[in-house]
């Protein structure tokens, strides 16, 4: 009869050294420097989110990008350092009434709007006035030598509009381009300025072309592209780049011409399959190219085309084309479909991506333009193409969803204790709703809403004992509109790790006895094994590397790991030969 049995072998132990306790899976740490939430003692821990400037796209929280969040809709994460507020509101400014308002430009102190019915309007910030009709859907607008030129679809004819608003519907006609003129660009070659006109062709064997207009004469075709539709162009350095697409084959060619004399030198840079480019815009010394149809955004530095972003919707991969882009307030803004059946704007500041605007009506944002310090966006919509513009007002609602948090312990349960939101004191009409969702599944559970006038923080506790392995938080910011918005600074998630209960033991096992003077068992009988044999059995059990069966003092049997053995020489006794004490640590196996 023995005190305990381990791996089928009975052992006598020093009862005064016996310890059984709950197993603590987390090693103790010593904090250095300033204390933080991670240095709190006790079962409750705090996950603090205090910076949102990293932008969206982080599904799971990671210490390598603590300022990123999962998704945001209608929020501004750049105006208040370390804070979140509501994004800018866009309202309808020009409503031509055709299917789309697909071209924007600044000329003669006005915002110029071209629509799908061929109408060209001038907008002074208050009133839109019809200039004339070019006979086909307006696809490109460009200023050159004090005049405005209008490229249309379905013909190679380019209209001219003077500063007196006089229109010539066909000032010149691009050679062999019945599909239309989708892009024009003013470019200096040496000391002279030229308007480069890109003609799109259709029909078997047709390709896109480029010619230039000097204000009086249209040049012969300067270059034939391999693809059909030259939809985008932009100037970078001393070169004018052309992005030419084959819409049926989904293939993009990149070409350029330099600023040398006698028409410049043309160059074909590369051809890429699976990409169509609708817009190119220069930002921070590089060119950003909008791809279709899957929401990809590329960066062109003059030698290589690199994908820098891939849009996605909450429910499925992104499946809409990107058309318009513009620089505004120090960032690049891109028109997108917002994933909720409407349109929105994506913002890129050179580091992070966010979605400050959503909910605009239409099927696509065809063009973006800055006019009098405001950002304008032209939408496509059946029978009701609209130009939206900012007014300085802010949205009335926006949402932010944090990245999933698992404390770096994805397989360990946590008890969710509370969620605290810290914000600027609330003004009239402002509120912040707090919701959570566990395991990235099911609907959002509302914890509560902070709405008290002057209130600067609120803490909400889940009903019952909410356990989870990972949790996400969603905040809904509400304001009365105008310039009023709540500002969120911090979100604190309090939780307690709750791993399954496991036991651990510390035992002092007697390893003693000789054939002449054996160890006496609890029933008074002699132990048949010597101390050396008992030690060998113990070490053999440890070497198995698998859990073994342990029978405790209460005769309960459990699977355990032999976590540690430390053998010490026993106190001297009358026995001659091997005798020791084994300090053994056992941990219950899951």
C-alpha cells in the first residue's frame, strides 16, 4: 500500500511536503520602466485601443499594427490626432438629369460638368448653366491655351469652348476613332505646350492612337497602341504616360512620351494581364492607377506597376470598377462602391486607408474634382446622374469596427468583463453606441449608448457571464450634422483569461531501500524494489514524453504530465546504499 501511484508504480511521499493547487498557465513577469495595463496584477486584464490613424483592413489585432482597425464607414481618423470623428458630408450640387455626370474639370473660374447626354454645364458654386451639347456622352475634359476641350463617345470629334462660353462642337476630329475620345492631357514639350488627344477605336484589328493639337493644327497619328481604349493619362516627371486597356481581354498596356523636340520619343513600358485602368492620378511623387473590375489600386513609379491596395466589402470580395480620383486636403481620394448598395470615397494619406464617405446614390463615381476648396464627385445613375460636393458639414452617423482581439491566446477562453469608451464631452445631439460580437459570428450585441450631455466616458458590462476566445467591438457615432461630431479617443476592453481548470502537484517521493533493509510500505509490508529501482521507474515514466496515470492521496486517478524531476540526496539513515528524495512536479493533462 502506497501514498500515490504514478504510471503504475506505487511511491511513498513526505506528507509534509505535499502540495496540490490550481495550475497557473501564465508565467510571472517582472515589469521594467513605466507601468501599463499589461502590468496589472490579478485575473482582470485590459486591452486598450488609443490610436486609429493606421486605417482599416486589420482583421485580427496585432502589436505590429496597433493603430489599425477592421472597418470604418463615414469616419474621420486623421483630423484629431489619436481620435475618431464623423467624416465629411457630400450633398447634391448639380443634377443634369441624364444617366451620368461622367466628366469634371475646372475652367474659367467654374466647375465644368459633362454628362451622358452630351450636355456640358458650368457651375459657379451655386448655379449650373448649360453651355451646349457635343452630340455624344462626354468622356474627357481638358484645358489648353485658355480654352476648354471636350472629348465625346461615339465619335472622334473634339469640341472647343472659349472663355466667352462659345462652343464649337467639332473643332477637330481625331483620325479613325469612332469609339470616342476618353482622355486628353496638356503636356509641355521643350518650351511649347501641346494637347495630347487619345483616340479609342473599335472593330476588328482596331487599336487606340495618340495625336496632338497645337491650337491650330491636329498632328498625324503619332503612335499606335497595342490595346484599344486609352482611358487614362497623367504626367510624371518629364514624361506623359498613357494607360491603354483592352476591355474584352482585360489587358493593360503602359506607354509614354518624353518632352523632347520633334514630337518626343515614345516608349512601351509593359503589358499586364487581368487589369483595366480607368484613371491615373499623381500623388506624393508617384502615379496611382485605378484598376477594374475588382477594386485593385496600383502604384506606377515610372518603371514598375505594383498593387498597393485591394478593396473588399463586408460580405464578399469587391466587384466594382474604380473610375475617379483626386487630391484633396493632403490626401488621395478615390470613388468606390461602398458595399451597401451605394457609393463612397476611399482616402489614402500615404500610409493608411479609410472610408470617410458612404451612402451616395448611384452605380459608380465617374470623376472627382476639387473646386473652390471643396471636393466634388460625379456619379452615374439611371436617369439621374448627380454631382455631389462637400460643404464643410459632417455626417450624422458613422461606424468603426475594431480588429478581433484574442489577447494572443486564441485557444484560451476569456471572460468579457466590460467595455469602456472614452470620448470628448458630448454636446447636444451627440451619442456613441457600443456593441460587441464574439468569435466573429452572429449578430452584434448592444451594450449601451453613451449620450449624456457633457459625458466624457461610459462603461458597459455584458449581461451574464460572457466568455469568448476572440471579441470585436463596434462603435456607432451619431451627431446632429453641421459641424458637430462626437470624438472618440480610447476603447478599453476588460477581460479575464479563463483557461480550463487544471491541477498541479509538488511531491517529495522517497527513493530508498536495500535488499537487506527495504522500505516499509503503509500496510507494514516490505517494498520489493530498492531505492535505485524506484528512481529508475520514476525517470522512465518521465522519459515517455506522454501523459501518465496518477493516483492521488484521495485515490482519484488523473492523467498528468511529469513536468519536472529534481533528485536530492536523502538524509543519512541506518540504511547502507542508494537513498534519495525526488522533488516531482506534476501538471494535469487536458
